[in-house]
């Protein structure tokens, strides 16, 4: 299947504001993004720019900084590079309906041959994000199932970063704030936010989403 065909088939761009597929690359050519997504359930979508698309994995429990923890990562369809800027609402009833946050993003340094090693099922890379840094590996176990594992380095920790740093790196909003600002289901989105937030919720209510602010220059 040609790149992004599955992505296009699953979406109705007359209904959703997600970016339509097109071929392009980021400035660095090595973009990564993690999007926190409260759809039918909460999960984190890890996306790595490889060969002009964002190769993508849904990580149900989110990334762990603890090398002893192996996170399930389910491979999903490739996404366009522009998707790294998407923060907002996918309408209910559409594929992935719910609230999307840009939880982390930056660039990565390959520690392996990304194109060939993707086919072999083992990708090693160093993340240079706001929240996620250092060396990581994705290992395929069977079918679409992979494991996301943090390597032992100076950035490893037993702290749960999904709880300690739950806000958007672009707008500093919570999922509930994004839903409130963009016309989504606030009650549903709020179930993806920690029960106790590190900062008062009202700090960032007037922030705008990436769709209405400057695009990433990565």
C-alpha cells in the first residue's frame, strides 16, 4: 500500500480538521512527536519521521522512563508530517474521535538504520524532546505488537512523567482545557488528565491550539 493511503481511507476530511495527506519532510528530517489521545480510551501516540512519513505506534500506558518497564506499543497507520502540529478535537463518530494533545515533540538521532531496521523490527534512537530525552528502543514481538523500552542513561528515572508533566508542550493545556476551548467532550477528555494537576487548571485557559498558533519549525 502506498504511503498514507490507509491514513486517508480512515478519515473524512470534510468532518475532521486533521491534516490531509501530502508528501513533505520536516526541516530536520528527524522529527518525533508524542500525542496524548483520549479516544475510546486514553493512549499516547509515538510518531517518528522515517522516509517522509510519521511511523506511528499507540502506547496505551504512555512512555516510561524506567528501563525495567516495557511498554506495549501497537503499530498503526503512517501519518503525514503535518500531523505533528495537530492538537484539538476529532469529532465523535469519526475514526479516533476525541481530544488530541501534543504531549511532547522534538527531534531524534538514529542509533540504527531506521528504514531497514524497521523491517527487521528493532529501532534504536535518541530522543531530543522537551520531556523525553536519551536513548530508547522499539522492538517488535509479533504482528503489530512492539515494545517501547528506555535505555539506562542519565535520563532514566522511576518517576512517572505522564503524571508529573501531563500538559501540552505547545499550549500548556490539559486535555479538558483543549476540549473546552475547541468544542469537544470536556467530561470525556478530563478522564485522561491526572486527578491532581501539578499546576492550577486555570493558568492556561486562554492559550490557543497549534492550529491557531505558530507551526513547529522542527
